[in-house]
C-alpha cells in the first residue's frame, strides 16, 4: 500500500458520496472524496427529496438547515403515481414527506456540511485506476498537479450510472434499456397569464393541465414550477424518430416536441433569469442494477449501484439511504467493533430495496405510455386508488416506508424506520429524530425499569441509552441503529426480551466491553 494511506476514499462528490462522507465523519472516520469535476455540478437533475430520506435528513439535523419548515417533516396531502393522483390527507399513517430543493443546491449544502465535519473534498481529481489487495485498495488519481497514488482500506464508487469503479472491479450491471421513448425537459419562460394559481397551467387551444406528470394520448407532458419564475417543462414521446447522437438539445426542439404531444403550440421562450437552467434530452432510458454492491473492499452507492427513471422522485430517497446504511457499518469496521458479517448486510439490505424501486419505476413508465389498453389500465388503477388501503400501499412503496430489514428480531417494529415519537427526557421534550444527530446507536427505554439499561452498559462506548416517556409509545424499549432503523424492540420487561436485546446488541454492535 502507498505511504499516504487513508481509511476510505469516495469516488464521486454528488449527493450520495457527500452524504456517505458526512456519515463517516460523524463516526470519527474522515474520508477523502475525489471528483473529476472542477467544482460542484450546476446541472439541474432532481428537484427535491421525497419519502423516508426526508426523515433521515431530519435525524441528522439537516432538514431545517436545508430549507424545511420548523418542527417535524409534515406529510403531503397528495402525490402522484404515473400522473394518477394519490389522495393522502385522510391516511392514518401518511409517509410521503417532501423537501423541495434543486440538486445543485443540495450538493452545495452537503458540501458545506461535510467540510464542516472535516472531510477532504478534492475537486478536479479523477480516479484513474485501482488494484485490490488483501489489506485494502491501491488507487491512482489524476489531479491538477499530476498523478498520485492513494491507499485506502475501503473504496466507495459513488460515481454515477457509468461508474468507473464498478467497471474496474467487474461488477455486472444487468437491466433494461428503453429504446421506444424520448424525454425532453428544460426551464423556460412562459407568459404569466398561463399560470392557473394552483400550480397548473392553462394552455391556449388545449385547456388546463395540473402540476406534475400528465399522461395524454400522444405522449406525456410535465409542468412544474418549484421556484417562482422558473417553470420546468418536459415532454415524453413514444415511438418517434431517434435523434442523431451528439445533436445539441435546444428550446426549439423542446417546443416542437410539446406541440406534437399537445397538438397545439405552447408559447415558451428561453429562460430569462439566472441559472443554472435545465435543458436536456433523455433517450435510451436505462433501468439497471449492479449484481452486487460489494466486491472485496469496494462498495457501490447511489447511481453506481442502480439507475432508473426519475418518475416519482425515487433516486435520492434510494441513494442517500444507501449512504446512511453503509456509513455506520464501514465506521464500525474501521473503529474496530464491527461484528463478523456486518459489512455484508449492506448488499443484503439495500439490494432488495433497489429492486422494488425499479419495479415501481418501470410500472409508472408503462402506465405513462399512450394507447387504449393503457388508458383502460389507468382507469382501473384510478378506481382502485379511491380505496384508502390501496393508496396507502402505493404511498408506502414510493416513500420506502414499506422497507423492512431482516434484523433477526421478531418484533413488528424491528427492521423498520423508527417512528418519530415525541419524548419527555431528562433534557426536556425531544423527538426521536433529535436523538440521532450524532449517528450513534440509541437504546430508547420507555418503561420505568432499568433492566435494559443495565444490559446495554456493556456497549456504552458505542450505544447511547436514553430513558424517556412518551404518550404514544409503540413499545417499552427500542434499539435504534444509526441509520434510523429499529434493530430490536420489546413490549415489556421479561427475561426472553432481555436475551433478545443481548443478541441484537452483539449482532449489530459487536462484543461488549470486558
């Protein structure tokens, strides 16, 4: 290994790579992040975060810092599945929270957070080679001042769908490429009179279309104005002529595509305000997933591990939770207390979640296609979504709240993201999210009994114990992993549950202190 060796090198300083670097730093592990771009990307991609990832940011104290309203994240009254409305307001447990934030801004804020934690981010440094060894990975990097080598115990590929890291370690990327559709999108200028006041658009000669995805008989039309004065227009066409590779995308091409979908002209011009502005074409949409998320001491997160359509906004919900899942496990291995097999649970837990996201993505894409048979299917699904239990099922799928990891504990809460309870503690009123700011495991005891606290004392160097009370407590005690998922829970205090707690502490957080 080279003399200048570090614990972790992350290739890719997008949202997922930066989130992972922050998670590691909270656990005392300072990674080096390299990215071939000279500065954070200004390319508009995702327009916000939706689902369980919003709760994850809240756990790290980033939800309010990144623009969320005061208090706990609040669920949306409605959302969309392939343009079909999900009425969520009456659901007893609505998991669909939203944090609207353009991806360039998200990257800048994550960069600020990670730098504040001491992370070394090297813009303009491109990973050019790697070689696995028994004790880590030898890496070659091309930087502004020339090539250099780094040694790392672990290398993380957070370098996107065309991941150099994934290719170098020979991980296959099977899946499906759609060749029958072309999407176009861009920020534009529109006359004020076209806006309906409720987020929709009134199109001359066509009529009103609501905010979001609209499936029409000649294709799809999307209207979204997340920032006042910066409307985003998108079209989706099926079965059209392919665009020659290398052809620049233009506002005129977007305008003509929208005309073909709507059958009328939409008066649009190039955006007039400050950028960055989106303007891109998406053809040959890939839905692919890495066969495995680990090869030796190399791991994949985010788009390096899975790519799919952006419909419904699943990408960052999936990728940032990859980072949170892997971060504490890597830190445990580096800090010397990881139990055997802990790092293998990253693939075991996150790969199935990626499978479900891709299923949802492909289903929404299929339902967006034109044709009478698709119209009939949408009509039927729309009727099914009038039943709250079906809407709740789709909401859990889209938010990721249906995720349940195999933790080895039979309690119904085990393996699921912890409920955000309101607690009365010795430090005052707190929410569960506030207990996870430092990304450390937490044993939350909600019964007036010290049994579980005494058991956890053997892990006091790595597990925080918090006694509290809660009016809406779903259990007597909860063992919460740093990523916010419940490892163990108990409805009372008895010897069997005590044995299960010892097993859970050992399974996830290693051997107790002597």
